[in-house]
C-alpha cells in the first residue's frame, strides 16, 4: 500500500533527518509530497503561522516535557483539525506519552528513531484495520523483451490458484500484444481496454464483469485482441483498476509490457512485489542490474525486487549462472525455471498451463516453489484439483469433487 499524503518534518538532529529521508524513499511514500525542514518544534510553530498545515506533521523536540506541551498547544491552535502530529523527543516517560496521546498527538517516538519506526507509525495512522483485506499485487516485468515474463507470470498465477484456496486474477497490461486470453483459452467479451476507456464509471461490480473466469479460483482481465483502437494507459486509471481488482482476489498478477513508461514505473514501485524475469545471458545481466538498482532505491531497503531466471539449461555452457546474477545485482534469484520448449510450447498451443500438460515436470515444480515464495498459501494435504467444466460452465469445488470421482470410476 502507498499513501498519497502531504508530509512535513521539522528535524533537530542529523540522525533523525537521515531516518526520515530513508523512510521517504520507501514505496509507501512514493506518491506523497514530502518536505523536510530544520529547526524542530519551534520552527514548525513559526512556519505554520503563515502556511497551511499538511496531512501529517513530524516534529522533533529536545526540551523538557512542560515546555514541549506549551509549544504543542500553540501548534494545535494553527493546525487544521484533520492534521496528524507525530512527536519525536528525548524524554522516556509513560506519563508524558499518555499526556501527549490524550492531547491529540498521534504518536510519540523516543530518539534515536529508525526509518522503520517512522513507516510503522505512518501505517498505524493511515491504514484502516476495519477495511476488507486487499489482494497482494505481484508485478512481473521482463528485463528484456522475449525472456518469457508473461509465461512465468501466468504459470505462477496458475500455481498459486492450485496450491490452496487463494483467488487469483491475472491482469494483462500489454495492451498491444497481450496473450493472457490465448494462454488461458479464453474469449472475453470485455477487456482491460474497455475498462480503461471510461475509468470514472468503474466500480467493484463492473470490474467483476470484466474479469473472465478460467475456473472458480482463477480469473483473467485480458488485453484487447486487436492492436488498433485501445486507450493509452494513464497512471491514475491503472491505479484505480488495480485497487478494484485487489478487492476481487487474494492475489493480483500484473503482466507488464516491456516498455519503460510512467505508469509501468509506478506499478513496479508500488506493487507488493516486483518480479524481474531474466534469461541467463550478458545483456539480461546488464538490464537486471540497472533495474534492480533503480527499483531497490525507489521501493526502499525492505522491499527490493525479486529476480527469476527463466529458460535455464545447465547443458548450455554459454549461459551465465545464478551466482553471476547475484554478484551483479545483489539479488539471489528466487527461482530458476528449467528450459523445456516442448512442454511450454505444447501448453501454449493448447491454451493450457505447463502444469496441465505435465504436473510433475521439473519446471512445474519450480513454478510451484515460486508461487510459495511469493506468498501462496498451501492447503493442508494434497494440492487442490483443477475445477471441472461441464458444457462450458465452471462448477463449484464441492461439485468438482463429485465429477472427478465419477471420472475416476469411469
């Protein structure tokens, strides 16, 4: 989750300033307007006599508790009623903490503070504990064109939906050349292009109608089938669509096009996980290094991108190794997907996933391991069977078991 707020900090010490600056580089504040000023609480009092207060004020104060309370009372007189205030101080006293909280201060932190403390405080202020849990967003991006990022994304989505009871929606954001509908053997009546044509009218009910159901756990919001006539993607429109889809599933798999556009960069920074897919050669190594450095800086130290190596073939001596990529990027590859053209081409031609063709193949096991590493919740016992479709109708899980039993008897 990222917050779109105005945030101003008034700092006394170099250590606190460094912690605030590091926190502001985190993806959670990537859409926020941040202003860091010196002078602590006295400077804030002077500043807001002639300036509007932001959504969030962080002030550092080094005086005793009585002087601090007098200054905070003066600050309250010029603050907008919706403004939240966080105080950083040196006094470690539970009575002072209770006094500050009862006076309307959102949180009191004791120096020295860390960026993690600051971010956790912002989370506690702006997250809604009563809100319905939103789906986890996994954004897949090929470091170069043709590395198989879409194939990895779709098969990871399939694996997540099969491992347990997680609902998954794939969003094919390659508006010109997306293949999700073909890959999942779907013929959607409406696509992402339709959703983007008038994003203002979108709501949860309408976005659900745009999602084509592969089975009871897996859905696809497909790209347009024709290269002509689609609406260019605006960052705000894509952000709205992602938020709506997050309400429909436990996991949202974003298949991003290999284009360095503003909305693509925004998605990679703001997604819960940014997954870089690379082929093990020198050109991919260079691009993976550049992208990992950029995204690590933009997303923050605690949320670095993930790296997956695709089409790995140890028999090909010209391929680079996982260690080569780890040394260059600082990222240990999350998974190595074995190269098997017959498996993946058969699946693609049949409108299936690799696991539908050969459930025990080494590459399929790697994709299941990738799904688990990305947060899939494995069910107790055996993995869930694929749903049965009768006459084009996807049946509920309980009915699936009945039909599967009949099939086995037959």
